[in-house]
């Protein structure tokens, strides 16, 4: 069995260069590869195109890369919690492609499955449809959407083994599974890394064939984006 373990986040991110396209898992601040993002900030790579459901917040997640102006284009569904993102978008400093959330997930999954394109009704008749091919199926219009093409996919899992098998915990099982295997190289950041054969095969969400590099993160903040509590 191939051992895909690397000894550090620095080793895991080798090969990421200026101008590349990166997929980054997570939803809000849940399940984001925070150790990998922090290292990308330190590497000072720039002109990145980032595919992610959202752009984090100003001082955490992809917001850290935005602060350093390392991202030239964001491909996302929801960006409402990041003031710096809003500022850069409105000033024209940042190229932004907003995509319906289901379409974003399916473009990731299509890349994972080797499907070059698919038709979806989402977005027809809106700005999302501008310049896109469309066809009618069963009396309803559908847009042609293409699978993503990314250089690296960086995902976050709760537990993984040295063969790259991954288990996600709770709602961290969001965009991470469909981004694993959706790029030329997939890097998995895990909270706990165990030896191959340790995990229960029935509990594995993503098989190791979709992962090329895996490492254990050193620090996880587990922030809550918006804490809402009941008044007593």
C-alpha cells in the first residue's frame, strides 16, 4: 500500500506556485484546511485563483490570503462575512465569479468523476447564464456548466491514514469530499493521522486513491463564524 504521508505542511504544499488554481474545502469556517492556508500566506504565493464555497472572514481562513492580496480571482457561492473581500471586489482589485452553490458542488464532483461538463437548470435566465450554451430538457431550460480544472485541491478531514483514506466529522463533510480528487494533486490535512489498516473501512468517506499527500496539522482553532445563543 502506498504511503502518502508527508512530514510537514511545508512538504505537503511543495509545487504550489504563483498563478495556480487551488480548490479549498470547507463551509464558512467549518472544515477549512487552516494549517495549509496559513502556510500559503507564509509562502507568499500570489495571483492565485481560489475555488471555495466562501472566502472565510477577515482574519481567518482565506481572508488571510485576501489581506495579503495573494488571490487574484475567487470562485465562490457565498462571500457575505468578509469585509476585505467586499472592498476588493467593489474596487476592482479582485476578480469574482459567483456560482449557485449546487452548481459549485457539481462542478467539483464532475472534475472528481472525470466528467467534462453537464447541464443544470440553476441560473438560467439570470446573469449566471450570460455567454453559456443552453438546451431544453423535459420542457425546462438548462445551462451547460464545465467541470473545474485545478492544479491543487486542499481538503481538511477529521481523521486519515497513511494511505490517504479520509473520515470527515459532522458538518465538515461539506465541500471537502467532492473536492478530494478534483484537481491534479489532492492534499489532505487531518487532525489525526493513523497507520493504514487502522480505520474501519465502513466508516471511510473518501478512499485514498483520491489523495496524493496527507499530513497531520499542528493547530486547529475550530472557530464559530456566528455564535447564536438563546436569551435566558
